[in-house]
């Protein structure tokens, strides 16, 4: 009986040559996707931009903004064909680690109310709702609010929140 070899998930810095794959994943995942140019601008601006790969295949990405002891998850995504395998939790854990390593004491993000799975993931690692941004996201029938969530990491500088 042959052993089953599972691909190993690795998180590495995003490169310019990843942008086509990242942009295609974004377009396949969202009705109102970020453009290739926005991803390029994030790299140019020096935002921490990361990809999650399985062997040589990019299966997800995450982008942070850092400053003044705070971090903001600007975008996080797992390709549709790789969802439901715990990769979103893995990638989120790495983003939390990266924010922590860069001195963030608090981490913020926005999530659509129409995305309860993402909201539940964020809550499961300690994020809590701190407010709403009315009409923040484009939506098919106009605009959709954003739920603003925060995670206080000041008391957790030594360890992670997420089981890996």
C-alpha cells in the first residue's frame, strides 16, 4: 500500500510574479475584486503581502498594513477549490504572527455581514465586533455595511491564538 503524500502548506512573501495568480484568485472569489494594480500598489508601498502555497501552487494570500503599534488585515483569501481544509485558519495564524513580530498590539479587519463563515473564523481566534462602517462594500443591490472587528494582542506577545 502506497503512502499518501499531502502537500505542505507554506507561507512566504508575495512576489511580483505572483500577482497574476493572486489577481485571478481574487476575481474568482469576489463579485467586486481588487484589481491587479491594487495588489501591485500594496507591494510597492511595502505592505506585508504573503501567499500560502501548497507545493508550487498558490492557494491563498493575505495583506497587512502596519503602523503605530497596530495592524490591519486588508485582504485575506483562500482559492475556492482549496476552501474547507483549514488553510484560511492557517494563513490567518501566520498573519497574526507577522503582525505580532512587527510589534502590533492590536489587529483590525472588516468583514461583510453576508460572509458568516469568515466572521465565525475571526471570532474563533478572538476577534470581536467593535463597530460598523455603513455602506462600506460595493454590493449587487447598492452597498453593504462592514463589520469592524479587533483583536487585542498586547497581552499575547509570546504566543499565538490559533491552533495550527
